[in-house]
C-alpha cells in the first residue's frame, strides 16, 4: 500500500465530528492565504472550491454527506445559502464540462505548487476529508487528488 493510499484510508476512517473539525480548522488557516491569490481573475479560494467540486464529480455523484460537510465552505465562499439540490446541479453541470474540469485542475496545481509542503499537505487533507465524507474515496477521486501532490 502506498503512502497516498494510507492517507486515503485514514481520511475514510475519520468519524463525522472529527471530519467537520478538521475542515473547519484547516479552512480557517488555508482560506485567508488562498483569498489573496489571483489566477486569471479567480481567487485561490474559488479555485480550491471548484477543485473540490471537480474531485467529487470525478466519481459521478455528490453524496448528502459530502454536501453536508461542504456546506459551511460553500456558504463562506458564495455568501449565500446553496441547497443540496442546487449543489447537485452544479456538480452535474461540471461533469459535462470536462475541458473546464481539466483547466480547474491545472489552475489548482499551479496555485499550490508554490506553497510550502505543509500548506500543500493541509489542502490535500481537506480535499481528502471532504471526498471521504461518504465513507470512501473512490479511485477516480483519488486520481484527482493525487495530482495535487506532484
């Protein structure tokens, strides 16, 4: 088992309360840094949100658990309430835009490429924890997330 697979397994095994605490705590550290970055008119925080959606889209669905965990972040980023149905529509719309998803991934890789290894690890942890909120990180989700490490 690779180190990456071990990290995925650990993320899958985290209980719900710990999962929420990790996302809240790490987002307070990560978001202020990402808000200051601008890549082609988008903040690093907006790109991270899109990357998280893209990661979740990679397995073709958005579970209610993933949405529940992501909701506080969505509200922070968007400033509005977004219900589960709207979030599912957004994810479904992203699936249809595969070129856009590839561009989002490339932007996210560009954004975090200049960060310290610790900050990159924190970003990957948040993405893993969100994607694992339904109890597993699918192979497709893993493929998206793995790109952030290299």
